[in-house]
C-alpha cells in the first residue's frame, strides 16, 4: 500500500474519530463504540500478523482444521479468536495477540490429544 493511501486512510479515521467524539452526546454508546472499534481495526491493519500465519501455526502444531477466525478489539488489544475442529470433533478455542502472533489462551477438551508429535 502506498504511503499516500495509508496517509489518506489514517486521516479519514482521525476525522471519523474526531466527529464521533464531538457528537458523542447525540449518539448511543453502542454506535459510538462500533465506530471507534472499526477505526482502530483499520488503523491497526498495518500492524498485525496476517490470519494465514495463525492458521499455518495451528496446522503445524495441532490435528484438525480451522472453522473460524475473528479479529476482536478487547480494550485496545487486538485479538484473533480462532475456533478449531479436532479430528475427534472436539471444539477448541484459541486466542492470539494479533500484533505479535503469540498464543495466550486456549480452551477445549482433550487439547493434548490434538497435538502433533514434536520432531
């Protein structure tokens, strides 16, 4: 992406945030929060690990396949929330820091059974 396009995108988001902040009393909080979250996600697009990298990591480490991957803003921390389907139909949820790609949380049944053998 060219520097001019990045600048224009950032400028548009700053204007949107400024407008949203100045009209905050006239808008319901849910609309304002959605606008701010969308602006943050667009601004952070340049600073995050691509979702394909997260999928490749999981495919190397665990048996199964990815069902969904979502980018979420949790109080300013961008998180990839991944739903994984194991070979025995177990569902596992993984959370990754979207900026660093670090796995920091997982929840599911028999997760160790999904782990591929280490070389």
